[in-house]
């Protein structure tokens, strides 16, 4: 405020003064915004870590109540069939996400499931829930995935079990700690295909490489163009094979196939072309939305962040349960 030559007082700012103030505010916002984003991402990482911790604890509690067995990735991996009509994907059967519901305080939801039935014969409310424990807060808000279920679709999720290094359906050579169950099949009175009995295959004591050196669950890679509810961003309850698990490292029965941790900005989905340095296999790999890292819960229940550029041999050792290899520093 100042006095004019005639002694009159002028209230307010000149245009130049106003522009200067606006410029200062813009500079301050520019300086503060990265700090705010870093704080938000740090909070999201803590929440993501807590989610994985809860999943790991749920799996340990499941093991205590199932004779020491780790939760199977699914009680039956489609396609299944034996001398009768096959059940094809994605209309498979209950996954780990259903079996762990009682251990993450979701008993009422778990009680809706009739485990011997195919997924699309379950009550829609059983598979339409978006469960906070299964969602990473650094990713966009969830939507229902229509491709795995009839409209209005099924709930999605951001974590997957570690199947080891070898992909495939009903794979007897799976070398990770989290694999599908064995089962017997039949039909019900209405002629529908059902699972008459099932049994997990891997006990916690089978993880002879050490529970602190073996991945249990991790963030699944989803290309940005697939968020949300498209392509590999499948339902957490869907029976499609790549929605039930992820693999990592050097494929031990075909060493030409290598699956490092994925960056959030990767775009290639299928097997990489010959001579390519781009890994591909988007729907089979681990990789989170956090800058430079992917988060995992290990078989001992500890949660760790792995660098995206982790040594591929180290990642291979962490992915397998009983190769007697030492992963080294990670």
C-alpha cells in the first residue's frame, strides 16, 4: 500500500505485482509437488507391504490348518476332464484368493463359495467383491473384469503366487512353492462337472532352499494399457491359467525363456521375437507399479522389495523351492 502524489491511498496490487505473486506460487507448487508425490508413493508402498504381509500370514495360518500344506494356486486348473466333458478356462474352480478368505477376515464372503462347483456356477456376489487386501493402492481404482465371468464381471487383484520358473497348465514339473492341487473329478445330479476331492501338493517343509530365500507372493505385472480389467489384468477369482500364478527367472526346462521382473512401462505381451532384448511374457511375469522395485512376501512371511534389475540368476534361485542353490545378495 502506498500514497499517491495527491495523498490518496490505493488498495490492492498492480498487475505486475499480481503476476509476480502468481509466479512465486507456481514455483512453490512445482517444488512441492514432487515431494507430495514421493510421500504418497511411500505411503502406498507401506500399504502394499501390509497387504503382502497379510497374504503371507494368511497362507501360514492356512498351512497350520491343513497339515502343513501351502495354499494351492487353484483346486483344479482348467482345462480339466477325464473321460467326460472338459471344463475349459476361464470357467475353472476356486483359486488361492478364495481359499484364503477365512484367514483375512472375509469369512462371510468365503462361506458363499461351494468349492466343488465351477466359477460361473457360484453366486455372483461371491466373486464380484473388490478386496482391499488384494489390491495395490499405487494402481488405479479396481473395476469388474467381464472377460472372466458373465456381466457384470469379477473382482480383480494385484498379487499372484510364485509358481517357480516353469509356466504351464497342470504342470507336474512346477518348481515353485505355490502350485495347483491334485483332485478327483465327477458330475453332480444335474450332470455338471464337479471336483469331488482335492489336496494341496507342497508343504512348507518342502521349501528346502529356505523359506527366507523363496518367494511366496508378489506383485503381478500389468501393462499400463491393460489397466483396469483388460488383457492380463484378470479377475482375482478367475480360473484362467495366467490369472492363477506368475513365474520368474530362467525357465529351467527351456533356458532360452527368461522372465526378469517387469518395469511398469513395458508393453510386449507374448514371447519376444528372435534376437529381441525385450523379455515379453507380460501375462506371466512379476512387476509392480512402484518405481524401480517389485514387492514380495517370502515363504517365511517377511516382505521385501526387489530391484527390477535384480540379477537373473539370483531371481531364478529365489523363485524355486528346492534346487539347493544360494541366491546371494538381493
